[in-house]
C-alpha cells in the first residue's frame, strides 16, 4: 500500500529559500581570492586581504547557509556548508592570529600540511556523498579534494611550484562553485533550470 505524499506546506523547511546558492557563492568567492595568492598572481604579503572574506563571507555567511540546510532537512548541505564555514573561520584564525614563530620553518610547514591533509580527507568522503547530489556539486568536491591534497603536498615538500599548482586547482574549484551557485539562484529567479547541473549519480 503506497503512502500518501506529504503536502508541500507540511514538509519541514519548505517555506525556507534554498540556502545552497549563498553557501556556494560564499565558498567560491573566498576560495578564488585565496587561490589568486596561492597561484602567485599576487604576492603572499597581501594574503591578509583574504582574512576579512574568510571570516565574514566564507565563514559566517556559509555557516549560516548550513544552518538553514539543517532547517530544510538537508544533511549533506548542512554538513558541507557548516564544515567549510568553520574551515574558513579556522583559516582566518590560523593565518591571522596564530603565532608559529617558535617552530622551525619545516615544522610550521608540516603543521599546515597536516591541517590541509585532514581537510582533504573530509572533502574526499563528502565527494562520495556528492555523487548523489548533482554533476555540478560533484565537480566542486572533486576539484576541492585535489586542491587540498596538492596544497598539503606543497607544504610537506616545501615546494613553491606545487603550492602554485594547488592555487590553480583552487581557482578551478572556485569557478565550479560559482557555476553551481549561479545555477541555483537563476533556477529560482527564472523558475526553470537555466544552467544545467547534470544528473545525480
């Protein structure tokens, strides 16, 4: 015997706007700005330009999107946006407020390498879950996983070249996230899927 579908007005969070375009947009812009530095387009001395974005947009705004995903019953979106929002807040603290002057250059690099590596591991298993979301979201997570692993490799190897390569991967990740955000927000304003996102796995 089939169950009667729940009316839309009784679905938890049905009245809440889709928070994913905000979360993806916040992630994309902050990632792009940091990756501009990582890729060597700007000198590392201007990295503090990223700090405000990391806290306000990548951190607070994206974390807020994750909370709204909880309200909508979206475990994947809530886990992703709250986690990466927290990542950006932790990055803001690590790079702007953490004193590593007591550690050797190698130890400091290895510490940052481990920080990036464990975020890469988290992103990798979220990539498995993203297989059931959309092709656009899957592309973001595949590219982000590669970005974290390559940046971690660059820190462990203390290699500027590898670090720059990770920066370019980060730029691609940001573009993919912007596309997914664009697809979501235009689907709402145009009342149809203007930008294709690909099927679920």
